[in-house]
C-alpha cells in the first residue's frame, strides 16, 4: 500500500505505482493517466487507470510465484533517483529450488507513451518455468470500472488491449511487445488478461532475460490515425531500438532534469535525501510538453482526490518549476487557459451575477468543478456535510492569475500572455470585480462570504488572504493591459473586443485602489484573518482534540469544534505573508507567525511549509528547519493515513514536495525574484555547510552556491545577457559564464 | 402542567399559572413578573417568579388535602372569559367526611400589584379543620433560584416575604392580608413559608369563607418609599375596601376591555370560543399603562424562552392592539424606545462597522440580546448548534420601525414619535444603511448574509422579507423626518443634532431607492425567497421527516436536513406578502402562496396564521379557515409539546392569539387601515353568518358588523370627527353616532 506510493514512477503522461510485476488489481496496481477522467453513475469522477502492460508472472513447477506469498527467501526493491528507475529482485524457494526474479522498469522520459521493462529469471537448479507476460486489464479503481468494452487482440506478436470510458467513450489502448528469445511461446487471453505464455526448462544458474515495451494511447493523443496502430507502432519501434537505447534516451532526459533542478545540501544527509526525493517526485509528474496538463493534488499516484488540480499547484508546485524549469511551468498555466471556459461557466452558475472566471476548486480536464457541495462525511449521522470549498473558496482565481503573471514576470516570455494568459488574468479580475461589494460608508470594496485557506472557518468576510489575492488580481489585470498596450497593441485590441471588457477596466483599477485588505494592527502587528476572528474563543489544538467525541469528526463545516474558536486548519494569514513576502516587514511576519502558529492545527500538508518559509524569513531557522523536514519527508516516510474510513487516501503529495524545495531555496537560500531582479539573502540552517541549486530567470540559467559566508553565482555560458543580482543587499554583475562570489554575514 | 397554562390568569404586571391554592413549587406554581429578569451563573437569563401570596392549604383531621391526592371526590375548575376569574371547587372525602373547598382568584385589572382570592370550606360533618394560608416562597424556576436572602416578616397581621435577585439585587416583596373571622389563628414561618394557621371545629354544613389579598412590588415599581410599606399598604387598603369592591373595580375594567376588543362570530361556536379565548389571553397580558413593558413570546405564562420579547410582538400582537386598544400598543412601542440603547450597543458589537439600532432577537429589560449564538441542542453530539438568530436576523429592527410608524399612521398620535419613536426609526434606518452593501455593477444596494423568518436557511442574501422590511425602514425614516419637519421642526432639530444624522439622511433616501428587493418573476409570479432558493432541492416535509434519524434533530443550523432543500420552517415570502398586503396583487399572493405552502413545515406557531391571512386575501377561504382555527386553538387545546428533552417549553402563545384575531378581523373581515383611511372588504368564511368587532382608528372608535351581504359601521357617538371608510370599494361617510350600512356581494 504505502510501498506502492513510495516506489511509484511517472513520466508526466502516466504514473505507475511501485507494485511488482506479478501484482494485479487486488494488489492495487495502478497506471494512472494524466488528463483523462471518467465517472461511473453518481460516484466521484476520477482519472482513468490504464490496463497494465507491465504484467509478468512466473510459475515454478506449475505454482505461480508472488512476492506476497510464503516462498519468498529474499526481496529487495529500489527506486533510483537519478533516472526514476524501479528495480526489484526477489528470490523464491520452492521444493529446494531457488528461483530469482530481477526486473527493472521505467516510464520513458523521452517518449511519454512508453514504458520499458527488463525482466530476468534464474534458477539455481534446472527447473520447469512458465512465464506469463503481457497486459493485465484487471484494473484497480476507486470508483470504477471506467473502461468498458474491453477487448484483447494480437497484431503479429504485439498484444493489444483496448477499452473505452463509459462517460464519454474515450478510447484507451495499450500495446505490448516482448523480445523473448527462449522457450515455447503460446498465447492466452482470458479474464481480462492478454498474455503470452512462455514455457521452458531453465538450466541451473542460467539467466533468462527478456524486455517488455508497453505503450498507452488515448483519444487525448493527437495521433492523427488509429490509436491501436499508434500503440503497436510505438512498441515495435521501441523493441527495434532495444532496451538499452530506450534507457539511454530516458537517462539523457533525466540528466537534463537534474542539471536544472538538483539541490545539494552539504552537512545534512537527511535533508538532502528527503529533498532530492521530493524533487524527483516533481520531475516525474511534471506535465508532458504541449499537453497543457497540470499536476493533481495526488499527482499521478492514483485516483485519490478525484485526480483533481487544486490551488496547491499554483501556490506550491508552480514556484519550483518557474524557478528551475519554466518549460514545465508553462504547461501548468496552459492548463488554466485550456479550462478557462469551465471557469467562466462556474462564475455564471455559482454566483448571483458574477462574471469572468471562477476556477474550479477541484479541476479536471474541462475545468468543471469536481468538488461537491457535500464534501465531508459526518461520522455522527453518516450524512455528508455541506462545505463551501466549491462555491466560496474564490481565492483560486487569484492564485491562478498571480501564477500566470509570475510566469511572465520571471521568464520575460510574453507568449503565454498572448496565447490566453492575459485573457485568464482579465477574466479573473472581472470575476473579483463582480464578486466584490462596495461599502458606501467606508468608501471601500470588500470581499465577502468566502472561505480562505483555513477551511475550518467558512463564509467569512474580508479574509486577508483572499482579499489580498483579489486586489492583486485587479492590479495585475491593469498591469497586463498596460504591458500589452505598449508591446502588443493589436493583440490587446483583439482581446478587449473579444471580452467586451474595455469599459470595465477603469472600474477594475478603482476597485483595486479601494479594495479593503485587513492590515496589521498598529500596536500588535497582528493581521486579523477575517472580520471577527480576533473575537473568537481561545483554545488549543490539544483542547479541541480532547473534546472530540469521534476520531473522524471534522472540525469545520459550520458546526465543528474549531468553528467558534481561533484554531485554524492551516496557514492563512501566514500563507498570505508567504505569498506576498516582499510586502511586509520582518516584524509583521514574526508577530503574525507567533500569533497564528500556536493556533494552527496544520491539518493540511500545505501548512507546515508556509510556516517554515515565513519562519525562515524572519529568522526562526530552527522552526523553519523542523517544518521543512516534516514537509520534505512526507512522501518518503509515507507516515500519513492511507485510509480514512473505507476511502483510500494514499498517494504522493506534490504540493509538499514543492514546499520542501521552496523552503530550501527560497527560504534558507533566501532567493526572491521579481520582474526587476533576483535577490539572494541566505540564511542557511546551522548544520548546512553548503546549499547549491540552479535558477532559471528570464530565459537564462544560473547555478547558485551558498556557503556559510559566501554566495557564488555561476551564470551559464549560454546565457543571453548579463544580469544584476542583489546578493546580501549588494548588486552583483552576473555576466554569461563568469563566476561572481560575494561574502555575506550569516544572520547568526 | 397543561392545565396550569390553560387556566392561567394575568394582569399585565404578573401572570399566575392556573394551579390550585394548595400547590407549591413541585406542582409548578408560577407567578411570573413582567419586566424583571435575573440570571444564575451561566444559565439562561429569565423572568423572576414571585413568592406565591395566594397559597392556602387545608387539613382535615390532621391530613393535608390536595387535589392531586387520592381523597378527591370531585373537582371542577373554570376560567371566566369575561373577567379572567379563576375558580375551583374540590370535594375531598376522608373517613366518611366530605369537605368542599371553593376558591376564586383574580389578578386585579385595576391595581396591577394586587391579587385577590375568596376561599371557603364546608364540611358535611363536623370536623377538625386547619387552614394554612399566607405566602409560599418555594418558587418554581427553570433556571433559578433567583431570589436570595429570602426573609419572612409580619406587620401586624400582614405577612411579608422579601427577597432580592442575585444578579442585580432587585428586591421583590410580597405582602398578604387575610380577613379570617373564625378559628384560632397562629403564625408559622418555616421552610420559606410565611403562614397563618387557623384551626377550628367546622360545623356540619356551614361554609367558612375568608378573603386573601396579596400584593407584589419590586424595585421596578416607582413607589417612592419602602417597598415593604407599599406592599403592606396595598393589601391593607384592598382588605379595607373588601373583596367585592376590588372585584367590582376589576370587572369594570374588564368590561371596558371586552367592549373594545370582543369579536363575535355567529354561526360557528367553535371559532367563537377559540377566538375569545385568544383575545382573553392578549387582554390579560397587555402591559400595564406606563410600564413600557412588552409581551414576551410566552407572555406571562412562565420563564420559557427566557421571558424574552421577539419580533412576534410587533408582527402578531401589535396589530391586535393597534386596531383595538392603542393604549396598550403604545406600551409595546415604549418598550422599544426604552431598550434603544441596548439595540445601539448590539449594532456596535454584533457587526463590523454597523451603527444605529439593531434590536435584540430575544429582548429582555435592557434590550441586551438574551439569544445565544448556540441556541439549539444537537441530539447527535449533545453539543449546542451555532445558529444565526441573534446576529443575522436583522429584520427585527425593521419590524420595530414599521410598528412604530404604524402606531402614528393608525392613531394619528404623534406623541410617541416625539418621545423617542422617531429616534428609534432613524436609528433603525441607520442600522440598515450601515448594514447594506452596494453592488456597483448593478447600481443597487443589497442586504446580505441574513436570516429571514424561515430560520432553516441561514446566512442568505437578498431575502425578500428582510430586504423589503429594510427598504421600508429607510422610507419610513424619510417620511418621519418630513412629518416632523412640517409639524415639529424644533423637536426634529434637537433630534437630528442629538443623533448627528442629518448628513446621512440623503444617503438613506438614496439607499431606499436603490435597495434591491426580489420581486415576482414576470412569468410565474414567484418571488424568490433569497438568492439561490429556487435552485435548491425539491423535497417534502414528509420526506424530510422520514429521513430523520433522531426525533429531536433540528432541520436547520447549516447542516440540517432542510438546509439544501426548499423546505422552509415558516412563512417567509408569504409573511412578507402579509405584512405588505396592499403592495401586491391577488394573483401574486396566490402564486406564491401556492408555491410556498407545500414547502412549509409550519414549524413555528407564527406560520399558520400568515398563510391563513394571505389565503383569505386571495380567496382560498377554506384553507384560511383551517389555519385560522389551528392558530386560534393553540392555547385552548394546549396540544403543543410542553417538554423538549428535559426543557419545559409550555406556556401561552400570544403571537398565535394575535394571529387568530388578525385572521378573523383583517383576513375574513377584510379590514385594511392606513394613514388615509380604513377599507373593509369582507370575505366571510361560508359558515359565518355575522362577524362583529370593534375598531380603533385615529383616536375614534367604531363597531363593525358584517353579515353575509352587509357591512354596518357604527361610529361611536363620542368620536371626534367624521371619517370616510371604503367598504367593498365604496366610500362611506362615518359620522359620530350614525350607523352606516353598505351592501356588498360576497366573494362566493
């Protein structure tokens, strides 16, 4: 269960849980596809899992071997960080014979439809061995079955399984080829399995190796012809190239990835391991180029959370990609452009008179909201509780707009704006304008009746985070229009005409100016999370937990124990301070951090890293480190709950993975980039001797090396121009290929 | 329990449950005082019950007799409607001897501090009888004890018990005098009882009669001297006047009351009885002149609902008094003037930036809100549920302002405006203005985040009832200022300066003009109860009840079964159509009535009569009658629940009493009065041959007699001027003392 998560591999197109070759649906084998969803009846809509083209089982003397059985003498499995290669080695003992299986598996980083497996068996004594290998269409689904009309076929020696989703009849095709060069081969197609059966007498001590190639194609792939042919052709080509060639191409891609994204930490192996694992996760699930896919909250690790994309992506994953790998960041943003019409529909249907783009809280392929109004179970009544995540968590549109603008600000690449990014920004601004109310007496706009990041307190007014994000969106809209007017006046004209929005622009500006955002109290520095928050009951997380009657009772949803108290689910004001970290002085960050932290349950994996980031900002590095490590180790240790009640919740936490990177590089590394420059103000944790990472900025690349008292910037020799960075407050010229080193005084 | 409610008597100063002379706290004897409240610890604040000065017990041969015991041969108790006299007669048999007790009791309508009792015993055989009579300070309290430092004293032959409330040390004094002229008298003071003990040998067949007088005084009585002396003096004077004289004065007052308020219905004895009983209830609990008290939701029948005044008073009781007995209506309004500062405090503390007067949802003597944020128990968790009655049911301020203005409109008496009524209206308008938000795009104000009369759907936007009431308040404020400017410019000047409100008045006008109130759909005529109501799930009350897991589960409070559905607790849009009955055509009333009625649980006693009223308006008289009768019989039949869980909920329903009168006179009688004229459009129910009632209008009095096809108006001979009424659409001159009869065509 947990191992399936920890050892999973992925290539952006699909994720393959870290299960073993002989496993099937009962052992929760999952090959989860990006961007293709299906719904059965009234159950949750969720991503589609593909038939398993990686299936291989081995029988010894007629008995099928499984690593979960009693004959296992030895088992070892590994996941390589450098190229996301999964390997296993299992020795089975049966009637005095030891048979060892070795396999390695990768999902090609070069060819996203392709998976490759090398499989070998070796018996210490001569033995009768049967290998069944091919496609297992017994698919594990949370709310399936999603593939109907499953059919098995064979094209020459290539096996094919084909099915189609029941909601929209999207076809999913898997082809598999194998280069088995020993034994008697026959074919067997039964019980949703399409297999080739190889029977042979294994000589003692001889290793029998073969290679498998499987390819997955769906109607989402613009193959311009038969899906089956495309899949068959893909595996044939791979087989013809051979395993080594495929692996070499894959490895080359992975070397590029790591070159851009690796972070090294000297002096702290634990942090190094956890952070690298986090980065590996992000690199594996980054969308395929041109796919306009995004990364779901559980990435490609399965169907949990409906495979939906949340704000997590923009807030916690996007920063990693925009700072290291903008080609991936742009796909995340293209996904929001692709789903703009869904967001427009939601604005129309979810609000009274709202317009523009209100993005889905749980977004799938069309941008329709997969979030239900009744999203949490009540253990007391067995009923579902009404929550307002879907209809009131409006900050999502601002999160999207801010990321969209950041892409432009930090890459300098305005093509995204032109291909729909500006349209997204304007429609998000329009949404907030139509959502806001004006308080005549106070001459100000207010953002009312929302849910902020702290989901325990629903339907609040003037939530600092949401209002700040809304104001920022309105401001960005004005800036984007200003930029396009200067640089792309014709494109702007077309856009304004299309949206019929020109007359509204002054109102956006006015609203941005007059929009109320709760600010720091002049005496205490505390920013009130929302109207009335400071008047709520004092409590502690422990106290609330002690008052719980049922272990699964939810603390929010209007009547939960946290609702009348100041206890919050996750960073909210502190999240705002993190997102807008250049806007607030250190003292305000500290004051709010110290006020809110003891009142935070950290009931979400997003919370710890926001607190870690802000703690790093104002200098509580020990705390920052503690929460950094907690965040970075989530998936590696996999100590989270995998079941809530009877619902499987396991899977990876890409937002935490991104949060770990953010805390390391932006927090401890002190990197702060905007459209003008990159600033670096390091505050290494005390055990860290060196922090080394890559930065992408305005199309150029930099390697940054931070020691206890120096910062060295190594601009790539291929950089297009010289940049001025501000390191520890001092401007540093960073010319292509020229190292620049600055000494700084560590904060303590 | 129920009988204590059905047979209760009251005189506006106090209510005396219909318990028997010999009963004590265990039998729930309650003498509930108007306008004096106390709180013990963190329990609910509630009215104070006075020590029982009406206590008398009789022992026969040493054994105390009680009507709850086994020796009762016969018992009969009655409540006279004409003078609110409670009588009982009980025959006890013990060892062959039958002893009969007769008593009659009234709370003086002439002297509100006074209660008078005639008590007699008669034994059919000679017997040793002991009578204990005096003051029993064993008080039944829901959340007591409220009276501390109880002390008993005797001033000559007058018994006194004195105590003081624990919250604010308000003294409560009871004095009792008796004219016992037989037997041996001694005194006994023990166990909170202060008694006189009369022992005598009763002769066979001889009736021994005595009279008791008890007086209650509290620190709320401005006696200008010692409370004890005042109480002692009161009972001495009553004793000196004698029972007959006291009763005669009482009766004279009651004749006046009935002359003003009686309604006769020929052809329907059931309706006649129920309606008279309802009117009796209202007359008994009407506030004492000059008290500036109002009528709580359970009137003076006990401590249920914290003895608090709700909107019920303005919406359901005030119409009865304003149309029949304006001297009582004015006290209800003075109560709101008296509690204006409490309402101002609530506006400041309950809202962010709201100003003006936000009246308490559950109002006690200071106008502080006795309503808790957690007002309903959750049977699943045993916790209290957060409800928004207190902080979001803002229509209360409009209900008050409308009634305040109606007092002026229908009496022509502007003194109330000058003594604080205009201030209340302006402060309520200010509240709504400060509460409203402006929607820039739509150029309109909206009233957001409220609870309307249908409390199952909390925190809704643009609730038709609330918005209409808010707009009306803003309009009334402008009209009131206009009136005062013409008639009382100096007083207006003082008021505007005091409130510093003059600059705000144009904004009120503007807001009234631009305030959005959901109107009828052009096609269906349906008025949407609030934003989004029409999109809620369809259901039926039966369906919801079938889905209930626990019999006491509440259907609202954010997660209740009714919340996602269209099922409403009580009349809401229909209540609005009732309150503003001249503003909507019959077809709209019918359309909304027919839409909402099947979706209404009628979970409040206020609901049925609103539906009955509106049904009468558009001509569904059978339905109107059915709900009229249901409303009118509530207290007489007392079939309501008296316990909810362990909480006593019994008591009278003065709002339903008022609703019964409204339905009879305004509904079936078709009376509609405004500042210009009285209109009468009768629509008698088919069995009613005649409906006869009194009307007070602009200081003059009228008797109206409606038959199946005539309306006769009998203006009082003492009327000051000739009025023009509009009867069945025709103007009718109503000169003092001159009968005017108009024929009309019955609606069917």
